[in-house]
């Protein structure tokens, strides 16, 4: 289970993910120097080779089961609030049954990366989430909207008007398909404002004219 969690891990997380009390097994592994206890009280593998050999020795079924339990444990411990990317990774390794959770926490990871200035990584997280949402018939509209809006914000932060335009056009289409008039107007407003800010006044004016025509219809 420690090998599934990662190179180093806390006893709290191990206990939350493990079925039984892990103390007896941990004492044996510490005595035989497979694991070491760091000054910050986290447990660490004595060498990456030890962890990799342990991980590679598990069956695919075992790995999927333990990744799911580790992901669920991280959520129960509220670790997703400060590192949703870690939770998303474990759900991504937990098999097809965990794809909805993987998409959900990919959106959270993208939003966290936006706040941390990891704009390109945020785009990847949002794209992964949207790819899954498109294949799930009962995807949460709120999560889809957050992912689509997040892509627009990421391109804004990268000062990429072309990418931003495509992202917000995609959001407009989704809002139109859902009949969400407020979101459609908000997206038009956001895109025209940002294009003008980027010095693309002609494109901004064309978009405004398109909006006026749409409203008239």
C-alpha cells in the first residue's frame, strides 16, 4: 500500500487506506530497513528501487484496488483541498469504475493549478476531465461548465487570444445547446472584453455584432 501511495507517506494516510492495523508490518519493514522514518514523522522507502520492485510485483487488479482505496482515503482526510492532483492521479489508476471521480478531481486540480500559476498543466487537467465527461451520459453540468470556463481562464492567463477564443466559443456552444441564456450572455461579454483588452478590437466588434443579431432573432 505504501508503494501505491508514493515514495513517502504519512502513517495517518496508510491507516486510513489499509484494512487492518498496519503497525506490526511497519515495524518489520523498518527493522529490515525497507522503510525509514524521517524526522518529519513521514515514512519513506530506503530506496526507490524497493518501492518500484514492490509496485511492479503487484497484479493489475491489486494496484487498481489499492489506488482506489488510497484516493478515497485522501478525500476522507481532506487532502484534496490542498493537492487535488494527487487524488486525481490515484483515481486515474483505479480503473474504469473510478472515471467519474477522476474527472471530478481533474476539474478541481485544474482550478487549483490556475491559482498556482500552472496554466498549461491546468489546461491538461480540464481537457482530461472534458474527455471523460463527453463519454459519460450523466455527467454533472456544473462540473462540465467549470471545466469549460477554466480552459478560457487558462488561455487568458497565457495571453493566448486564439486559444481563448476557441475555448469560449466551445463554452458558448455548450450554453446554447443547454438553453442557458445567462451563461451565453456572460461568455459573450467575457470574450469581447478580453479581445478588446488584447488589442483585437475588430474581432471584439464582430463578436458584439454577432451577439446583437442573435438577440434580435
